[in-house]
């Protein structure tokens, strides 16, 4: 049997199965802290990878085969910071 609170009805981990675990509740402050943390983490990842991409692309001295590999890794990591991290953060928080 699931316990119901005064203001919210019980939410299950798997809504289709009534015998699944009860979903935990977080306060508004916890949600805000988690969203700020993951936003800063994603923004920091994007900023630093853009710094690497711009510096390797701009300076001709840095156009070496090794730095081109680093450039491709920075581009891939940039897309992770732009697309994957925000989506996974929302899935983790919610």
C-alpha cells in the first residue's frame, strides 16, 4: 500500500505498475541546485572546448597532425556538452 501526502498523490517509479517503488520527492531548492550545477557543468564544457577549437584553428603553428586529433576530440566533446549533457541531466533530475 502506498502512502499519500496531503498535497500530492503518490507517484510510482513505473506508473503502469502499482507495485513498483514509490518515487522520491525533492524540494524546490534541490531541483534548483541540481539544475544550476548541471548548467554550469555543461557551460564550462562548451566554453573550454570552444577555446581549444578556436586556438587550434586560429594559430597556424598549431596545425599539426596531433593537434588535429585534439581538435576533432574537442569538436566531439563540444557536441556532448551542447546536446548530451543537458538531456541526460534533465533525465537524471526528473
